[in-house]
């Protein structure tokens, strides 16, 4: 370990006087040194395969790249039904724009603040690295009493649920599963939303740029977050704020659009967006700057949770040879303002649960075409279809092309689950509290796995993880210790 990682490890090891989380934390800290961005899981997969071999456990890798490790039952538990522990090995790789960090080779820089573990200026990957670390710790642990176990490490959960989608029905034996990919202490999850991606393509007409000034409009400083878990928290979407700012500028100053970009992940609320504009000589730049300042003031009044919003106009010295004509500039801005974003409907049966939402996730221009990528979610199939039809209809009215992307099923709650009943009583007996039974407005692999393996009894649990998919991501250390205690006790009872 590096000195910095060593320091973090010692801070974590002292959290629980029994030392029981040390195995979990040791594995997690090792995981933070292994590149594992979505679709690039080769090195973490290789690590798991080699580690299982060192423990003399059977390990299989399927055609998709999912890893399945099998651990025999402890003596006297051989006749217990097989239990699956499942989590994904990829992570969302997000960093602050000014930070020099290469996720393909650089280890994460960790820091402890109070009861929380962070990475420095990047995502932490506790989603779902904590779940993977717990599985590795249980693989090596020889003191736990348990029945036969299957450890399913899936790939590419964050950008397409690819691993779960490509699971073959003969890969798993068990029909009881603990998914370790939720992020709230004191809660057990029994349902999730389904979702679907879409893209909108708007052709633009370009022209030669006359001698003019370039102005860059930047929207930065936003919280971002998970487009399912955080969509209802009143956070701003930088793509939406940029479009609103451009519309406000167009009412005061004529400009032509040169470029626009914002967002990096379909399932992350965009934190940073920018546009390059061309304005004619003699344009009152101070009027443009004042309009931008007025927009910023309005946004700060609207989004009170966003304490660090920055909207600024900066003169650009970049040579500009081509730009988009006035009609295309207007069409692009109007399309962005028309597309849905945020909560569309709340669940009528479960308090405070979002039913339907859309995230206006990524905007870019390539080859004279504006591309907009959106991610919609709903726990009701018909509502998800409506959300996608909504986007398709706006695209049609804007003379843009609509393309439906991948979709995934939801997970319908089963309150009568015997697995759930065991987890509830274990939570009460071990942690002294009755857990909340909840559903989540995010996609979990449980929906797909449940569809592929009919009759699969599933629940999902995890420690407190906050601000996932953003550089503010953090995991609560004490809740991770509780998660470990609950998990170990559940294994013994199951």
C-alpha cells in the first residue's frame, strides 16, 4: 500500500473495535487501485479470477465477462439451498474538470473526513465497490457458518446493464439472491424502476464564419448525482441551465452557435455544460454579460440546494472558421428547451417515491448534427412508454430523428418473500432496529435477473452511500460496519 492508502486503512481499521470490517475495507482499498470504468473491467475481472484461484474456489467467466465464484457450504450446512451474493464490478468514472486523473491507470486518492470515506475530486466507486469487497471478504472468511454460496460479479451495470442482460440461464444454480447494490442504511429494497434510453438527432446547417468575436458560455459548479436516486432532490441540470441561458441571450443579442457540449453519462445528472457563440463586431458584450449574470441570479433563487452555481461568459481566442446559421441556432436551443427533464410523476402507492422521470443527460455536436441523449425511468411500464413517446413526439415536431435505445425491466416488490422476512428479523436482532422496506427509482440488475430466472427470491441491501456518480460520492464508515454485521448474520441464518 502507498503511505496515503496505509493512513486511510488505519483510520478505517479503528472504526469497529471488533475489527470485523477490516477484511472488507482491505479489499475495497485494493479495488480502488484497479481501473474498472464501465466497459473496461478486464483488470478487476482478472484480479477476482486470480484471487479465487488462490483460495482454491471454483471460478467461471461467461461470454459476457461476468464472473461466478462458488464456495462450498461449511460443515453441517451442505443441504441448505444455494444463496447468491451479487454485485457489479464497474464504476462510474467522473472527475472535476480541472483535475488531472486518468481512470485507466491512476489509483483513486482517498481521504477520511469524520465518519465518511471520499475520493479526492473523483468518484469513489463505493457504488458498487463496497458490495464487491464484501463478497471478496466472505470468499476468504473461514469463520462464517453458511450454506453453499455463489458470488456473481457482473459487468457494465452503469452504462447498459450488459452483464445482467447477457447472463445465461444455466450459469446460476441458486434461486435466492442478495443484491448488494443499494445505498441506504436501515433499509432493505424489494423493488426498482425500469428504464429506457433515447437519442435525438437534429441536423444543423453550417456556414463560413465572418470576422466576429467568440464568446464561451460555461455552466459549472453543480452537484450532479445519480439520475435515479437524486432526481427528486431539486438539483439543477447543467444542460437545461445552459439552454435557458442561451435563450435569454437570444432575446438581447444576436449570435450564432459554434459548438455545444454537456454531460458525460446517461445516468448522471449533468454538472458542467458549455457553448461557444459567435457574435458580430460591435455587439454590446456588456449587455450579453449582464444577461448571463441575470440568469445566474435567477438560477440561484430557483435551485437553493445548489450553492456553487457558476454561469459565466468568457471571451474566446479560439479561431472560428465555421458556425451554424441563425435558423439552426434557434432550432437547437428550442429543442433543448422543449425536451423533458426531471420528475414527471410521483408514485401514488409509496410515499416519496418517484414513479417516472427523464434525465436530459448528454448534448454534443458532431458533423453538423446536434445529438441529445436522454435516460427515462419508471416503475410503471405504461408510464415509461409514455415518457419515451413524449420525447419522440417532440423530436417529430422539431424535425429531428428519434432513436430508442436499450431498456430494462423493473423489479416488482414481493412483500411475502421468505428471504425478506429473514433479513427483517436479522436486522432487528443484530442492529436493534426494524428496517424500512423500500423500492428505488433506479435500475437494479435484480429486474433483469428476476425476468431471466423466474421464481428468484431477491432483496437488496447496502451501506449508506451518498452522491454516487459524482466527485462528491462518499460512503459512511460506521454504516458499512453495520452492513457487514447484518450480512454475516444473514448468511448464518439462511
